[in-house]
C-alpha cells in the first residue's frame, strides 16, 4: 500500500538534506535561522520535565 503522506515527508526530508549538502550541522544552522526569523511562536517543552533523584524524568502537571 502506498502512503502518500509518508512519501511527501520523505521528499521534504530529502530536499532539506540536499540543500544542506547532506551536512547535519549546516542543516541545523539553516533550521535555526528559519526558526529565529519566523513569526510563529516555538514552544519549549523542556521546562515541562523535571528530573527525579533516580535520574528519571517525570512530567510536571501544568
């Protein structure tokens, strides 16, 4: 069965990788630039996690 959504995602991934010459560091730099110039708000969920004494993270209720 052909999954058109997955194929579209793979095409987008391949296009981004090709634009960055398959360099993960260049890709991340470009994505950070786009993120910084975007009018959309980026949500940082890292504050929603707390590490317990045993080193496991647990969800904080908001």
